[in-house]
């Protein structure tokens, strides 16, 4: 599908695991005009814990929503770092030019069915700069190209108006409330054909 100014680069190299054994490490990197999205590394733990310990960041995240204990947050972050979700999974969102940490994105299977969810959360210093839209667009491009899914889905709390605006910019259609992991959320869908049409309409650029 058209990728416009969103380049998707896949690299493989020999690395070592935590015990020093040789292992084939598959790296995926997505780039936009401003951002680089990459896999989580152990060195990202502090940034990820700090992100998930911010009450304003977490007010629309989780079921139930909100900050967990420090110990639970650390454990969740470490699970994400070491999880293998194939071409999907968790992605660090950082500045392409200076490596500054912006937040984290995700492409994960829904609890039921075959749909893949796109999501993100950003550090407060990265709010209001169009980074959410730009990062989510890169993840959607990657999902349609690499995962070959017929559509993407997203779920948000009803009062999360900023993320609902982002989804509208990206062409998602709202199809009503749903139950998601015990929470009442708003459910959005984006067909691959609709994304291709939107990209053509925008001449290959990300929705503004």
C-alpha cells in the first residue's frame, strides 16, 4: 500500500541475550519526517516506568484506568520489553533527530477475534504537537503492510476527547460503545481500503 513519507525499514543482526548467548535479533524500525518508532530495549525501562507513573498520562489508560503501584508498573514494563508479538507489539516513539523519548505505541491483538488494535500514550511534554497522529499513522501503515489485516481497530474511553479527535483525523469510523477488558469504551474501525483512499486523497502525506 502507499506509504508516502513513512518509511518502514526492517533489519536483522546478530546479538546476545541477557545470558550472553548468541541470538538472532530482528529489529523493525519505522520512520516519519520527525519520528523513529522502534522495538523496546531493556535500556528503555526508566522512561517507560516514568511514563506509566504519570497520573495525567494514565487517566485514560488501563482497565481500571489510572496509575498502578510502582512494583506493578515495573513488572508490566519488563513484560512488554521481553514480549514477542511478531510484527506487531510495543514500539518506542522517539525523535528521529535527537532520540528524545516521546512515548510508546502498540499494535496488539484484541482480546477476542482477529482484530489488531492500534494505540499509544505520550509523555506530557510531547502533547499538542501532532506526534500522536504521526506515530499512529506510521503504525497503521506498518500493520496493513506487514500484518496484512483487513482493518484496524481502536478503543478509547468516552471522555478521552483528544484521542477521539486523533482517530477522526486518521479516518477511523466510530461504531459505538463496547465492553473491553471490563471497561465501557468507544470502539473505532478503519478498513484497509479506507486508509488507502485517505492516503491517496492526502497525496501520500499523513493526515494533518
